[in-house]
C-alpha cells in the first residue's frame, strides 16, 4: 500500500509541475512547443537525458543482464555513452542554431527548407511519426501494468493506464515543452539520487557483493543450460551483434523528441556541459542496473525471459523497506512515463509539419498554433489509451515495432548528416535513403514473422532462413541477422550509400538556398545580423 | 588539431570493441567483473573525449553568429522601445 501511495504522490507532483509551468509560459506556439528556446544548462542536460531514458534502461537492461551477463553494459550503455554525445555535439548544436536562426521547430521543417522539398518532407514526416507512435502506446500500457503491479492489483490495468494517460496529457497540455522539460529534469534527479541509495541498501542487506560474485564465478555447471560464471563475461553475446549495437545509438538524435529538445536550449554553450556529463549520467544509471541484474541471477535463479524483466522490483521488494521501494516505484513510473516528450513531439510535428505547413497558422494566427498543439496532445493521448485497451494482450507487437523503430531512426541519421554537412546532397538522395529505410524495416519484419517456426531456442545456434543463401539471413532466438550482424548495420550503411549515390546524379537546390545554409566563410556573422534585422 | 581529434575519436570508437576481454572473468577489487570495469572506465574516457572536442573543436563561428543575432535583436528591441 505504501509504495502505491508514494507513486500517487509522485503523479500529483508532476501534475503540479505542469500546471506551474503553464503559469510561467506565454501563449505563443514557440513557447508551447520549445519553451521559447530558453532552457538553462541544468534543466537542458537533465531533461535531454531524462527524455532519452525509457523503462528499458532500468527494467529491460537488468532483465537482459540477468540472462546474458555484464556485456549488456558495453552493448547498450557505453556505446550510447560515446555515440549519443557525439551526435548531440555534431548534429544537435547545428539543429539548435538553424532552428533559432530560421525559426524551425522540427526536423522536417528544416529538411523541407534545406532541400526545397514539400512532398519528400511529408514522406519523412509520415515515417518518423509512424515509428514514434508505438512508443506512446507502450508508455500507456507500461503505466497501467506498473501501477497495477505496485498497488498489488488494487488499481486495475485499465484504470492505471487511464490515470497515467490523463496525468501525462494534463501536464503536457498545460505546461507544453517547459512543463515536460521540468518533469523530465525532476525524474532524472529522482533516478540518479534514489537509484544510488537503493543500490547501497541492497548491497548492505546482502552483506556486500564480493561473496555473491565469488559464488557466481565458482558455481558448478547446472545439468541444463550454460554455467552461471558466463554472466561475468561476454560469452553469451556474439561479437558481430556487439559490433552492430554501436549503430543503434545513432537513432537518438533522429528521434523527433530528442531533436526538438535540442532546439530548446537558451544558448549553444549549454551543450558543452551536456555532452561532457552525458556519458557519466549513462554510467550512473546503467552500471547499477546491469550489476543488480547479474546479482539477481544468484538470488532468483530460473526466471523466464518475461519474468526476468522484473528482477529489480524483486530485489527492491526483498531487500529494501516499503518507502524506498515506493520511491523507486515512482522512479520506474517516471521511466514508463517517458511518453510525455514523445506525445509533445508528435503534437509539434502535426502542428508544424501539417497544420502550419498547409496554411493553418497563417489563417488562424499564432495563438491558434498553440491551441492546435494542445488539441493534438489530447487526441494522441486518448487514441494511445484506446489502443492500449483494445490491444491489451498484444504488447509484444508494439515492443517489436519499437525495436524496428530504433533501426529505422538510426538509418535516417545519414540523411540528417548529409543535410547539415554536405552541400551537394539533394532531396532525391534523401528520398532514396528514406525509401531504403522503410523497405528494410518491412523486410526485417517479414523475415522475422516468416521464420518464427524455425526460430532456435535461447542458447541454440542461429538457423539459416533460406538455406540456399547460406549465412546471409540467419534466424536467432528473437532476431534476424545479416551474415551475423543485426539489420541496423546494413540499413545505416545502405542509407548512406543511397544518399550519396542518388545525390550525385540529381540536381542540388537553388544557389539561394545553398547560400542560406552554407554561407561563405566569414559571412555567417553578417548573414546572422541580416536575418535578425 | 582537426586530424588529431579525428584520430582520437576513431581510436575511442575502436576501443569499444574490447575483444581481448571477451571471456575474461577476473573480478576487480574482488567484486567487479573486468568486462564491466573496462566499460565503466570507457564511459569516463568518452566524457574526456567530449571534453577534448568541446575544448578544441567547439563550433565557435556559431557561438559568434548567435551573439551577433542576439545583439541585433537587443538593439532592434531598444529602438522599438
């Protein structure tokens, strides 16, 4: 009961933050969608990091570590610790500047202007929006499940999902980007502080970690399954898969909610601390999660893959008091509720890339822009809730869609890089890369579905999907690989290839547009002054 | 400097693939698996790499242009008032 009460207090606090942000804001579109590009360095870092944190960082990562061991940290955390700050450094800062200078609020607005492309921009809008939707639905589903679990069934899945959807919708509706950023910053502080406290409390209760690790190291091989000592190394992760995972964090900056968040900083200088501290924040969250996942393997052996996702909750329940457990439960809710920035991003995209682009703001004025955004927030949140209810038992579909979305967004990174740094790039190159990405996502989905019948069990070697093609397409327990590499790798390389090849044989945008985005050296300053006046 | 920093970034990216520790189960300080300790240290190296980029490869031209834009905005606002 106590954990459930703490979670409800937490929900009330985030709701208050959203309403408080509403009082601080103006009613313009730029204020609602980007907090008037005014976030300070601390809120910018914490909210950007919090936006990127999903339930997977805590629950999924520890569950995966329970099954495959400490290698999960290198697989997902330390790869993100270098790739995400690099992409924020090179792409985020440029998006921020171009957004401020030319008034862009979304990636599509920038791409449309940069390549003089309306229709292709709409196509990119459609695929990015489609890849974002599953996250929002999973967020509502996760909220319902977590609230039901924390309250021990007192709150049903349906009511829990509704509470989460209404709370998120309310603070995004009122607070817009300012409210969302403050809530995300608050959530990140909650995580960083109480996560560390829980880690030490569990360590204390267990009498330190030395003995448990030594036991795991020397545990005898069970009659069925691999030796537990493998969890202390990377033996359960194929090297090709480990390398492929380096491409996944490229998706981060292509997620609309992250790219839009990059445009909220007050000054470019705010990016400095963000990119330096980002790797440390990742380590602070993921290191205890992975470590505890491995520890749980010795405490609760024999859990199935679905059950192992709750090992952190099991450890908390077993080794901490109800208050700490409740606060951590609130932290887990915070992760699950990461859908706030995604709802806002989708609303921003609908308003800017569709409503404004097709003349809505011009016809109805700037205030209508903010209200259109709020209307979209309500529509998106309620639609997500209805889908979460209708497909209650089909969460795996959306989880799968999210996995594909990571690869899809990663494969769009070359498009953004080309737009920002390659003058010769063209809209046709962008279209070719986007079509390639979409095609690959569908092809992977098809291969995964059609090979379900031959999928090997966990720990068994991969099986060729088309024996005549040898190792080209292999089916693993829960994935499809291309010569052993995850599809994301050929997707990113292929996207870059099509971007370059098609750009080289198609005409560039007009000289006026090129001069706008690539002013001759030394003229950036005068260009900026001119655009200000 | 540009080439030196590019080399540093490439080396850091390559260091992520620590294949030499693949099966090593040594426990650092008696409790921390060496593979995990390596990647925790790697996160610190990543932070240091970013510090190097911020220090020596910061897009100063954007910073200067932004200041010019802000100054222009302030003077325009001043004229209006």
